[in-house]
């Protein structure tokens, strides 16, 4: 990977002053092949088990294996771009698999395949344009501020070709694969450690409405190592605020309130803490996320205006030559292309919206401005989320967009089935935009760290998202015909069920919990006023606690490793050595999860359900998890720098 010194200067493997054969027919074929393959495979997993799997690890390892098999002379540059093109296959999944199944769930069959494809293709293209728009800011100007754990892990995997590093990466990757496989397929130890597993923890929760939980997935631990102690602490603080302050507060103040859980009305005092979090507290997190996006965009206003001015100048200065020399690693798609691309994709969506769904021109104009403004706003949130944690709250941001759109468009006469379809099409467009913008920025961070040419990566990502969008919609139609999303034996499609449950009442006279969104927005402003990054805190308040705590644990390990030596050079070398182990955990964990998911779908069941629920399984899991933490620290701190 790129070497970084204490001044945070990046020295990538590929020399920025030299040219490499990065794109050729070999790269294009295998990149697009893997994009289509993983759109199919991971799309199925997304609907079946409600989760996506990152494609970078398996694709990188497959591409590295093929390079050896085919005796490729330019293997490193080719492998970087193969996995970048392949990423388009999973980048567009959010728009397809989180939104479009809601049409079938709501028994709406009037939408054609073409109508499903248009918002996904246009949203994917817009996501790439917006990502490129902000690349210089996130990857270069602020590269010291944003850890990009997924991007750094991917770069570590790709660059693990020197002897000792390759061996360490392979061993930690195999350990990660085996650990995740046992965790998800065999159930020898508990995945989510919770105080409620034990009798004392259950009593404590009953009395205080508080509990602590941690997901022991090895990939989350690795991502936490790259996130670091500062942002890991802020994210965990957001989680503690949600679970240890807001959830108990709801019980204390509103215990006699009647709430809806699973379609039934129950007393809030009798509801589980998880239900209170999902029904109320999580909406405060969504309000925080939305306002954090506004704050982020305002903070970057100088960057945005500078890029827009450059785009306008480029559009009207065709034919004029400039003598400014830009390094190959700083090349992006022309800013005039970005400006035209952003405007054109949004206008094309507005035309599509007007032809098929709008009853008045005003509805079309409002829809245009909603998707344009929220695309900018929420892409900043999505990219920043990926930059901090490797996770992106696409569904939460899309719910926010659905609420805003439903209120505005219903006020100008849109409603009923047509209104539901219109809002879902806008949601599909926006979710795809956010998903592509956030995830592709990780790939551009990989380009920054390895020395790949961003412009080449961007051009082929545009091609990849178009092909992947078409493949994903095809997969959705096939899966609906084979399994469906409603009834016995149907695919779960949990996010799409949530979207359907939200959009239907809003377009038929229902309401939203605006007070909670406003409360979250105000809290985000207060955090910003006292100098706490509101987005990192909001992520903690929105995401489940068990996902946030391992980020803190991994960050704490990297902190201890950094403080293990008084020599600055040795300290940096140790952090890098630990990063190699953490990258192996992320890559191996991703592959192990993929294997386990495929086995689950194939009906192979070796899972020890009864044992996994016992306190003994939790104790065993805690011991193994602590051993992994100690392992990262011990391997990292054995690194010595010659004096």
C-alpha cells in the first residue's frame, strides 16, 4: 500500500510521474464480468438474508490469482482496476434491492421493467458524477481527516505482494475466513455478545432499560482498527447516547404511551428496548444524519463553489489550451463533464417522472429540485459515513427523503397508487445515487493510496454501473418470479418491507414523526457548536449498538499500538503492521460471510442453535474475541525499525 509518514504524505506503489497500462481488454472483460456476477450473487443475498457483502476482497483475491495463472506482467495496476470496475456490481444494489421490491410487496404490477431500470441507471451515473465532484476534497485535501477504513483495507490487500507482508496478510485472512465461517455456519460461539444473555443482565435491563451489546464479526474489528480511537469514540458516544440516555428516557416519561409494534398496539412500558429504539430513538438519529449533511455541505461550500466555477469555465473555454501540469494520480473526468452529467441525469429523471407519474408540471419541478438537492446533501452524508466507519446508512437517508417527498408532493395533489409509485421511483433513484457515491469514494481512496489514475477508474465505473443496474433489475424480476416477497417461502427483503410500510400511509393520509427528526436536527447543531463532528455521533445514534462498539474496540487497539513505542518511526511501522493484520481480517471475514450465506441459501444447516444461545457460548466467544484483539497488538508491537 502507500507509505504514509508522520506528515501524512502518501507515497503510492505506482509512481505518479510514470504511466502504466491500467486499462486494457483483459481488465475490462474481467471487471465487467465480476460486476455482473456479484450483482447477481450479492443481490440474492441482500433479499434473502437482508445484508450485502463487500465484493472487494473476493474480487481482489480472484484477480490476484488470475494474474499468477495467466502470468500477467502488469498485475498490480490491472488488479486495482478490475476490483474497482467490479465494485459497480454491488454499488447499485441499494436502489434496486432496498426499494423496488416494495412495488411487489404493495401488489403494484403496473410498473414495467424499463420504468424500474431508468431510475437505477440514472441514479448510478449521478452517484459517480457526484463522487468525482467531491473526490479531491475527500481523498486529497482532507485525506488526513477521513480514515476510509474500507479503502485502506482494500489497498492493503491489493499491495500484499512482498514476502513477509503477503504471508502475514494470507495468514490473517485465512484466520478471518475460518472465524467468520465458524461464527455464521457452525455457531460454536456467540456472534452478538449481550449482557441480556446472562440472568444478571436481564434483571439489570428490566430495572434500568439498559444493556450492552457487541457484534464479534471479525471484519468489524478490522474496520475499527482503521477508523481509529477519535472517531471510534465519537461513534460509540452516539450509540451510548441513544441506548443509555434516550431509550431509558422514553420509558421513564412515556411508559403509559400506546405504541405500534408489528401491527399491534401495546403499552410502551411492555415493549422491548429494541422496539423503542427502532420506533422512536432511531428517528432522532435520522434527524441528526440529515442535519449533519446540511452542516457538511455548508462547511464544503467553498469547495462546491470552486468546482462549479471550474466546470462553468471549462464549458465555455473549449479549444483554449492551458499549461498547467497535473499529475496522473490527480486526473479526474473533466469538470465540464461533471457539471453536464449532474444536470443532465437529474433532468432526464425529471422528464421520466413527468411522462409516467406527474399530473402537473409543478409536481415535476418539485420532484426535480427534491432529487437534485437531496442528492448533493445525502451524498455528502453517505461519503462521510463510508469515510468514518466503512458503513453507509442508505436506508435511513432514503426514509428521510421519502418523508420529505411525500409531504411536499402530497401537498400539490399527488397521492394514491400513482403517488406511491412516484415516491418509490424517486427513492430508487436517490438510494442508488447515495450508494454509488459513498462506495465508489472508497475505490477512489484506493486509487489515491496505490497510485492508480482516478479518471480511468471513473470512466469505467460509469460503464459498470449501467451494466450492473440492468443486471440487478433482471435479478430482481427473476427472484420475484421464483420466490416472491410476500407469503410462505418468500424472500425477506427487510429494507423494502420497511419502505413499503412507510410510504403507503404517507401517500394515503398518514403522518410522520416530525418532532423526533427536528429534535435530532437541533442536537446535531448543538454538537457542531461545541466542536463534535455531528455525522460521526449521528451514525452512532442511528446504527445498532452492536455494530458501533467493535469500531471503538478496534480503534482502541490501534491507539495502544501507536503508543507502544516512543520512537515515532517505529510507532508508525507498528501501526502499519497491525493494519496488515486488520486488512486480512476484513478480507477473510467478507469471504467467510459470503461462503456462509451461500451455504444457508443452499439449505446446508450445521448451525448449533441450542448451544449458541447459552451463556457458555458467549463466554467462549468473549475469550476468542479477546484473543484476536491481543493477537493484533502482539503482532504489531513485535515490529522493530533498524536504527
